[in-house]
C-alpha cells in the first residue's frame, strides 16, 4: 500500500543547562536522563536514535560526573544512535557577539569531530529571535538548513493572507540572508514538543494522533510531518517503539518512523514543490502582536550583558590579536587557554542565562563564570603584551639615559586609532632578594625624585601627559623558573593621547629625563563653564543636564540629548510592561548640579548630577497578580505614590581627537519595578533606522507591522543604533553592553537606550520570584554619541563605534634592541564600508585567520597587505579554500566582497613589522 504521509518522530530533549532551577539541580537530572538514554539504546534496537539538542556541552556535563561511561557513550555516537553537534551550546544569537557565535559553532564542530560525527543541522530551537546572517553562516559551515522555533508566523496551506516579507505560507520555507545565501528553513510551527509523550494505549493514541496529524498538516507543505518527541528537560520515553507500533496499527495510510533530522530533511527535500515562501533577513516575530517576542530579555539584569560585552571584547578584540602578534615573533599561541576561556564564557550564553531570565541562583553563578573567563583572558593578554613589548626595538630611547622608561601602546582593533590611554609605570623597584631591609626599601622609594620627566614618542616629540603619583606600592613577579619575587616600587599613572597607532599594531613611547622639550600647551577643550569643544564637535550642557551637540563638519546641531526617562514595569524578566495610563517621568526641566570634572590636554569632562525622586515600587495589586500568575499584558497594577531618591551622576567627556561624545552614567537605584532609559532625539526624517546586529548593519522599520499591539517596540542591538536621513546627516549611539534600544515614534525619531530594568519575577510558565532582578544598588553604563554624514559605514562612524568596544592595551618595557619595529603592525588593509571582525591563529593549521564583513548591501573591495605572506580563502570553520594570489602592485591581495558578505582570509607566514 502506498503511504500518503510519513510521521517522522525524532526523540530529543531540549536541555536548558540552568533556568527555573540552579545549574547543579538541572545537572543531576541530566545525569539521570543520559543514564536512561544509554540503557534504553543498548537494550532496545527499535529505539533507533536520539538527538542531543544540538549542543556538545551536554557530553562534557555528563562525563564530568560519569567518566566511566565514556566508551559506551562514544560507541553509541559512532554507531549513529546519538546525534551530536553542531554547536557547543545553544546560544541566544542576538545577545552574543558575531565572533562568539562563530566560536560556538567552531568549538562545537571540533568537539563533535572527536567522536567521529557531526550533526549538520542548523539548530535554533528556542532562540529568542533569529539573526539575519544565519543562512550565510550555516552555508559557510556546510549546513544547508535551519530548524527554529521562533520568529516567523506561518499561515498554513489554507491561508488567505498574501505572502509578505516576514511571513511564511508553511512550516517549510526558504530563508535568505542579506547576502543572498539560502537555506531550507523548518519552523516548529507546533513547537519542539509536538510529538511528546506518545500514548501506548490504543484509545488514547487515536485521540492523540487525530489531533497531532491535523495540527502538523495545517502548516506542512508536504506529507513529511515532523514530530519532536521531547521537551524542556524531558525524560526519555522508553516505550516509544511500542507507541509507534500502536500508531501504525491505527493509521495504515501513514508511515510512522523513529527518524532523525538527516532522514527527515532528505525526505522533505524529495517532496518539496516550488510553492515555498522566501523569508528574508532577521526573524524577530515582526508580524505578531508584539507581546511575546521576549525582546526585553535584552534589558533584564543589564549587569550580565555588560560583563558579557567585556568578556567577549577581551577575548576576540584583545587577547586573540595580541597573541597573534606575539605568535609572529615565536611565542606559542595559547589555543588551549583561549578555548577554555571561550567555553567558560559561552556557558553563560544559553538563552535563559545571558537573557537574564532565570532564578537568582543561576545568575549569581554566571557572575563567577564571567570573572573566571575574564581572568584567563587577562592572563593571556598580560603574557602576550609582555612578550611583544619586550620584542619592540626601543633602543632609540637609549639617548635619554639609563633611567628612560619605555612603554608600548597596542591597538588591537582593525582600524588606525587615536585616543586617551593610561598606564601605571614602576619608576624603580627594590626586590626583597636584594637584601635591603624592608624599612629601608620603603624609605628609598618614598624619597625617589620623579620630577623633571617628559613623555616622548618614537620621533622624540614631546607628548602632553597627565602624571599621577601613586606613591609607594607593593608588587611581585611570578617567574617561570623561580619562586615568587616580591618588591617595593614607586609607581605613577600616565594619561595621554596615543596618536595614530596602526591597526592591529603598536607604537612605543618613553617617559624620560634629559633633552626632551616640554610639550607646547594645547588649547583647553573646556571653553566655558558648560561647554566642551574640539576640532570636530561642540557640546553645550543646559541647566537640566541635556546636551546640544554640534557636528562642526556638517554644521548639524542635535538638541535635547540625554534626557533620562523612568517608567513603571509590571512585566517580568522576559517582557517589559508599563502600567496602563502611566505617564513617563523624565529629567527634562529638572535642575541639575553641573561642574567641570576634567580639564586636561587630552580630554575635557563635565559632571552632571540629577537628584531625582521616583515611585518606590509597584502597588499591592501587583503582588497579587504575580502570586496568581496573571499574564503580564492583562495586569492592572500601578505604581505607589511613595517615592525614593534616585541619584544619577553623569560624566560627559570629549577627547582632543575624538569624533564622539562620551557619556558615563552611574545610577544609585533604590526603586523597584521600573525601567530607566536615556533619550537622544535625532530630529531626522527617516522611516527606518539601522542597528548593529551579527555581522550585519540591520535596517529595521521604525513603525511596526499592522499586527503589532504592544505599545513598546524595543529591539536588540550589539555595538550601536543609528538614525540617518540617507542624504546628509546621521546620529549613531554606541554602547558597552546595553543591548536594548527603541526608536520612538514621537516625531523626532528619538533613540531610547535602556540603562536599567528592575523586575520582580522570572515570568513564563509559573510563579518564580527573582528579587535580585530588581538590580538595587549602583549601576554604571557607557555610551558614545557619534554624529556623522550621510553614511555611517563609509565616513567612519561605525568603525568608531566598533573601536569603542575594545579597551586599549599598554605595557612597560625596557630600553633594548628587538625584532619588532618601534611602531608597526601585523598586517594592513583597506576597504570602504568594510568592518574588521577578528584576527586569530588557527588551531589546526597554525595560520593567521582574519575576518571582515561588508557593512553594506552592495559590493565592496578589500585590499590586504602582509609582507612575505601567502593567502587563501577560508570560512567560519577555518577550513582551507582556494589560493588567493596577490595583485601585482605591492603584493597586496585584492578581493571583491559581495553585499553583506562575511569573509575569512587564511594567511600563511604573516609576520609583524620587523625592526629596521
């Protein structure tokens, strides 16, 4: 008999490592599940296979407790009974950086390959929205599909609604990225538990399958129907083979198979017609009512996002490129440490973790993981910068005498950089091993004369420098071949403008006595009690702390910038919900205390203090609504009349060569159940805006779709959001770890960036109080306002925003010859509208891999120079592709980049600039 349809039943468990229970409690349940799974697979040949949720970390977590079961586990994987990979963890793609997404995929592939198999499934079962570049990333990784649970609303085959850009006719679709890459998309239209707990009893099975078959056929474009046998932390259904036999007896016209994604996808492809919708770009539930998009997880527990931004930046923007420079002079590249640091960081990247939507115990443990990863990254940075600095030829400073103190400034971003840096220098040390009595050591260091010194650059030119005497300090060395070596030192902190440091490069300076001429006094950046000005920008502070910023290049003035807004929030960690009818409170018109905070050659700053009173919390009705799990859009609670003080201390700064206005805000939060945002009216005509996403500058409509009902239209961002008129003017607001913004429909296209959100509960499927999500206490955030011309991608505004993400690195060294030039770089490149992403040494090849992406939906040209190097094209998995021959002129490689293309270049024999 010919079957009309096939029911593919795929066994799995969606494994949130931590969520409504702390990690170790979920961990115990995982051990029990894996024990049962292995026993079942070995006992019952009809229980054919199990999909291990697409994340290899489950293997690590299991073997940590059950190391004696490794051989049994490996055997089942190699036999194709347990399907593993392609990810290390299931991340929230919007809240983790582009490079973190790729490290996740790369490490997942490597870990799975050790078992001899990799499941080539683009698995995004519960990602809170899906990134637009996923199709390109999947294609580069050799994956031709994407299976996901959120972001698209299907209409089913009986739909009467015409296809649109953000809607699919079926659960099967063609997903196209901004570069044109296409993959077969499979939407869990009935969720990833639609084949859960299949009955064995015939009567129950008949009722079950009548409903389930109809539900799947409502959306499927073929007779290949997908049933996911499992759910969150779902135990194994050990009697599934018997349940399948019962189903076969009840429905002779249907083939029931215990399937796998590989078999299911192959069957779907054989059955597909040409009637699938093409869905383009980001999948963020744009054509829904907007109440369940989970977008406000971007602002839940903002402190986690800030720690994550720093952790990612230290690894991808500092440690990896700095270690690559050190590798070029013969230092061993610390693959093992970087992998460990990345894995530790990525353990915080699952959606219920980085999204801040778990119980308090989970997020406490995350803070520890962030610190652990950060400490490893800092150790790598310290070792790499010391090795590189000691290899820089600083002998040019020998003429200043034996007490010259050289230092090296490293720019590990992909663009030449100028900016304010600081370093602590040891002027002189006395070690305990020298045998000097401790009191005498301290006396000598206190008496040391540190006057009469000047900072000079590589050309001997004096550099304006602020010197702070840090006095007597204790320190120690940890040599590789000796016991720890303690010492006393006299320490100073130097702050100055490092000018034109090469991209992926370095530049040496020295703090010296002798013939150096004192730097000419530079005009002050503080040109009035409330005015900062450099060659590019003028910043004026009003009585209420708002800013007027004039872009002197374009002549455009932006006014009423930096208004703070406070509203109630009776939602939860997942979704923001303002009380009905509530008017937002703002600092507009609230008199602020204003004073000059810094007036140095390299930087000027003004401090603004708002002493504000806001409602203390939501009211008693809110407590009742939480206890009774009232769905958050239906809540009627308001805020109480009682107020508490909320001090907001802001430092607005402008650097001498800066093209952006720095804003550092510290909030002393004593209120509960509220949200604080910073508002920046762009006053530019535009129906859409641009936001930094994952390897993409995403263009998003400011006005939501007709189906949208949520008054709020908050969105995700990575490094920045931008409003521009497309003709002459634009305003970019860059951030450090502030992942939520909204462009308001207020007639001014105001950019609103969330600084803090205080909520009381987890939300979702039950009652889970989370008092620590109220985020009481002091919170600091950083922004950078960057006015620009018509196109932020080509006039440097976006590059400035990306550089803002990366801290500078400096190292003290001695006067010595060395293999590296006094100022040099790892490689050089040019490309209009092209963004640098990463530079790292490949673990398998030992070659340098450098990645860029085209910020614009049009072709671009990339030109790369690396003396004496060979080039080949690669991909997101660092595989070797076609040889890339340099152009004749100057040995530079010229490569055309397609629209929005992510491009990885493999470089053999790359060496940093040598000393002359």
